[in-house]
C-alpha cells in the first residue's frame, strides 16, 4: 500500500470514512488522472484547478458506519481493497482565478480524461449521481507473460 496526500495533481479531502492509502497501481492512476486533467486544462486555455479526492481505502468498520448514511455504500465495497477511489465532479479546488471555468466544463473535462483511461483499460469508472463523484477502480496491468490459473493465482506462461 502507498500513502497518498494532497499534491499538485489533486487535493485529498478530509477523510471521514476512509484512510489515505492505495495500492501502487491505483496511486499511479490517480496521479495520472490529475496530470492529464491539468494538461487538458492548459491545452484548452488554462485555469488552475485540482481534482478533489473524496474517498480512498475503507475498513470493514468504516463501510458499516458509512452504510448507515450513504445509500450507495455496499457491504462488499471495492474501497476495502485499496484499488478504488472517488473523485468529485461537483467540486474542484481552484488554486487561482486567472481563467475561470464552470463546474460543468471541469466535470466534462474530467469525464474525457476518465474515458481515455478506461479505453486504455487502466480503470473502471462508475458515475455516481447521488454522491456527485466518479467511482474509479484501477485495473491490473496486462502482462503477456502472466496468465491466471483456475485457482486465481498467477503463473508465468511457458514459451
């Protein structure tokens, strides 16, 4: 697990029901999403905004607590594996008002970035209407030298 925190690419919200840890692939994906978001902003005229990460790793007890007040929270939450995080599409962090952007513009830009990464098979993305966020799960990188056996363990392919 890798500890994550606020950086140039994203802002880590106050976490009330999760801990700031992700598996390395998910942490790299999060940073890449933030970088691509910033690159897209610059390519489209600028603006100084960061993504707002609202949820990361959850424990069993935090899932139980969250389920009492969040209709989207499920007992078998993908957040318990460190592979999943949520990014708000309703709120962004504005670091400077040099170029004003609408919330809708920022949301659409983020959606484009996520679609690209999904098309690259780096993640799964779920649009959460009631929570105002994208629920993102990192996918395991494909490796032609590794295949899954029937018992779920990885084995090297023989050439």
